[in-house]
């Protein structure tokens, strides 16, 4: 696959492999690429946040965020950001506005203040907004995000690439993925795209292309309204293109500094285009119900009773260096009754190296 990208003629062959959904995927990748480029900061934030640890160490600089129980902090004299144990933070004073996520699902916007001598030693973290001040326990604070002054600066995301080669079977595997997210106190938008190409001597080349977008709006601390749109092309299942539109309501089941589980239920519509086969209708429209937990979704068909589709994806990321990580991804697309004679299961594992912003 790496060799096929080195010449224009072979590159054209790759584009032919992409087939019907190539323009769609290229537009999706271009969109996320634009978000990556313009996500660079357009203005400087204050650098006078103060953090004092329980052992007396004092840091002055900028709070980058709070993730997995670690406060990410950066000073001008530091080459890289440091990760501080949130449980060991004695005093904190911010002079910028942040979005604070609580374990009960609530998201607050304001300046953060953890005084050395609080009035209530159990609730000694204050989120100071223009209209009110909320005091919470330190363990209730599970996430802190910077609130930027523009849409572009509020974006977060990543891009990753993986490649493997086996000389015994003369096979290659190439995978490329990217994602971007935009979060506010009430709204969340997530975009993700991936492509995977497999080539093996004396065997048909296969490819798999995806694009997924999700939108969520918090209605209460526990309930959210959700919408989704997805595209899938899979040679493994003779699927030229499936587009899925769905929406519903979700409830937060669990939210900690390391885990988040959301159950969702609603309805969906899918339009499918399969490789033509004798005696089978290659184009289908389906009305479906939608149930799932986080990134595992089940689509029981309403227009074709008895047919069910399962879509699942999970990722494990291990940080290698600042903003760089190793990614392990497991994906699954299962169809109990495909409308054509094709494989029911599309299961795979990819490994890659990525960069976050």
C-alpha cells in the first residue's frame, strides 16, 4: 500500500478501489483537516493561574485542564506541561473562565477558586460565575476544560496513522483516522473519520471507510438530547455505502474522572447501497429503532422485522510523549440478515500512532 501511493498511476488505482464513497470520504477528511489547522490558538490566555500543592510547591502559569484525576498545568519556564495529582492540590486560583464538569453530570462555567482556608472544608472548590458562586467537593470535579474566546480555539481532536507489512504473505495494511470535538457547557459535537486498506498477493484488495458525527445537548444533569449521522463503506460486507440518520434521548448512567457511560434510545433511518447481485435488490431504505450504551449501538429494523444491526467501536490510548500516543482500536459491524449474499460480520483491530491537539 505504501508503494501504491508513490506513483500517480498506482495512486489512481487506489482511487478506483475507493469507488462510490471516495468523494464523500475526501470531503470528510478535508473538513477535519481544516478544523485541525484552524484549531491553533489565535490569542494568548492569561498566565497567572496559581496552584499550591499540599507539600508547599507553588506553580504560576496556565491551567490546561483536568483529566483522569490529573491537573494539567503549564508555566513559561516549563518545556512541557506537568500533570499534578488533583487530590494533592491545596490551593488553586484561576483568573480565566473554565468549563467545569461534575460527577453528577452538571457542567459549570466560571473562574475556579480553591482557597487555603475555606468556610466549608468538605466543599472547598468554588466555581465563580457572573451571577452566582457554586461550592462543590474536590472529588466531585472530574473535568476542567478551557473556555476559549472563539469557535476554532475551543476545538479538540487527534489524527493517527498505522501501517503494517508481512513479507511471508506479501500483505500490507494501512489505516488513517482523525477526529474533532467541540464542547460547551450545554452542547457537544463530535466528528470522526477513518479509512483502512488491506492488500495481499493473489487476493482481492479490501477497504473500509467511515464517517461519524454526533451531537448532544444537556437537558438536565442526567438527560441529554442526541442526534447522529454516519457513513460506512465496507468491501467485507459488499456494502458500497450506508448512510444512517438517527436521534433520541440519552441518560448518563455513570460519570467519573475515568469512565463515562450514557444509555440512548430513539429512532433511525438508513439508506444502503450494496454491490449488485442476481435476484437481490442492491438499494434498501430502512426504518429502525435505536438503543445503545456510549459507542455500542443496536439498530433493530422496523421495516424489516427480525433484522438487527450492531455497531461498536472502542479505543485504548497510551501516551508516548507530549501530545503523541499509541492507539489500539477494536471495531465491529454485525448484520443478522444482510439483504444480499454477503458476510454478516465486519470485525477488525487496528494499531496506530497519533497526535492530539
